[in-house]
């Protein structure tokens, strides 16, 4: 019996051919597809973007100086990823590019974990973000009602800096200039029926 033929690495053309009802990412030449996020996922991402957008993007009640984008397509080297929420300091990206994707690594990312993506986000995407130099990474879990804050170390590895649970009012880096009420993020999500 012969050796199986080596599978060719997936390309951006393969990613573009994925139906629009799926989220597609390309990591180390492997195409990964997932269904669009469920309601708790989307509600948590929207609530967080609203809480951060006013003080940090618009400068209302906060220092300003950031841009935020929901589900941007990021081209980080050969990898193509779609985080749930990304932020760039305006000193690094003075204006939003017109391109359909961004090659400048964000300063901060948030992945909203769901049962179908948590392992992918932690084991495949976190190393991509570290190699690209994304300084801050948040993992927000709307079902477990938790927020994990990671900071990039010198050797391109993340260290968990903060962990918050349930309904705490927190100051989470790098947005610790304001208090963030986690209860407001979870409030729209119906409790699990048991």
C-alpha cells in the first residue's frame, strides 16, 4: 500500500469559496470553518463593543485614542483570522484602511468563547496572535460568565494577568481607565434551563 498523497495547503481562494453563512479562517495552511455565532456570543460582543466604544473610540467619559471593529478579517503573515472584536491605538493606525482586510496586527483582541470555538480560539488562534505581536488578548465567555485578560510577554507568549467572574465591576487592562460592569454584558443572555 502506498503513502497517502500529501494534501496541499489551503489558500485564500479556498477561504473565499466558503459559503457566506460560515466563518472561515486559514491557520498554518489549514482551512477552518464554523457556523455564525449564536445569540449569547453576539450579544456579549455587542455589549462589550458598546461599553468600550464610547470612552475609548469616541472619547466620551474616557481617554479616546482607539479604533474598534467587530469581526475584522486579519491577515497576519500567512494566517487569516476573524476575531470577534479588535482594537488599534490611533497612534499606530491613524485612520481605518479602506481594504476589506487589515494586515496591521491589533493592539487588543477579544475572542468571545462558545462551545464550538473555545478550543480553536485557545489552541490555534492564541499562538497566531502572539506571533503577530498582539499585546492584549481577552477571552470572554458569556456562558461561564468570565473574562480572562492576557498580556504578551517578551518571548511572544501570553501570560494571564487578570480573571473576572460573574457580575463584578472591573478595571481590565488595557482599558482600566474605566470600570466595566460585567453584569451588563451578561444581562441579555437567558440563564441555562436545567
